[in-house]
C-alpha cells in the first residue's frame, strides 16, 4: 500500500476516536460544511494544517455532503528549505496544493512597530483574496482545541476580556466569505501522536525575521507557552479542567455577567436591573 494511503488509513483507524470522530463532531456541531461549498484549505506547512488537509480530503470522498476543495499555500517569502519541505510533504500526503507568492516578508521587513501583527493580518487578507479568486466561499484553518482554550485564558489573564476563537465566522472585509476551523475539537497531543506515528516532519516556524523581531515574537510565544504550562498544571489537579474551560464558552449565563459587548456596543447588567 502506498505511503499516503497508510497515512489516510491511520486517521480513520488508529486515530479514529481522537482525531477523525472529533473532526466530524466539529463539522456537525458547528455546521461548518454545507452543500455546494467550495472551501480553500489553507496550508502553512505545519502539522495542523497538513492534518486538516487530509481530513478534508477524507470527508469529501466519503461524506454525504457534496462540496469542492482547493488546497492553498501562500508563500510570504519562505526560504528555499521551508518551501521545499512543504512541497515534498504535499507529495508524500497526496495533497494537490496550489502555491501563490506574496511579498509579505519583504514588506514587513521595513516595519519597526508590530511587524508580526501586520504580517498576520496581511496573510489572512491574501488567503481570503486568493480563495475568492478560485471561486471559494470559505477558507479552512488548522486551529485546534488547545488553541481555543489557550486563547480563552490569554484573553482573561492578559486582556481582561472573556473571548475565544470561533469555530466559524463571517469575513468583515470579503463579502460572502467565511472562515471555518474543522479541528476545533481535536487536541494538539493527538495531532503530534499522528505525526510521530507516520514519521512525518513538518516545518515549525517559517518566519524569516524571528531573530530581528525576537522580543515581540517571544512575548506572544511566551504567553502561549505559559498557558500551555498552566493547563498542564490544571491536568494534575483534575483531568476535567481543560474540558470545563472549553465548555465555559458554550454555557455563558448572561444573568450572571456584569457586562458584555456585541455589534451594538457595550451592555451592562444595570440596563435591565
């Protein structure tokens, strides 16, 4: 059996409970895929987006909902080694990628303040735009369960807000486009286990300016790493804490909230007291 078929089989068989079923639950629980969608799976070259691409292939082949897929790789200015690794992994996994180039890294190289923030915004904009040019109505990103609960804790502890990543959302700048996160319920440890089981090696950080912008990037990375350690400590106390953090965003009781924001502005509990 060809290697890519063995890798596909591992998702359905070996990792059925922790990856495949949770992927399907994400799709079904949040209505992420609809009939006649055309979805651009955005591949950064890391383990998460590559697994997402394989899962999306599988559900397209064997699911009940007819939809189309494009596999989109944006090259913001990767070095040759990272770009080649993405191309080689796509061949190993039998993913028919379409690569488009941008000058993002060159543009942000002249930005002294918050280049990482600008880079992220530009990447998202280019992905939406190129997906739309291909006739897509959705882009799919590889954020997973751990990203969700880490974001909840980071927003509370460092921003004084209660918010998280959404499983799907409408684009505010590209009319008719949506962003979906089909790995929303899949845990990072299971993605790592899948990668190791299949002896797959993916790029880690492809940023050309990690050293130049070390302070800014490390500040963000250290906060997320801090959240990972905090969650690890929580697990020692109780195996249910991370699940409870996740469930908290599904069970917000507005009668016990002092204030909240929506598109109409800020609302206080005193408004209807």
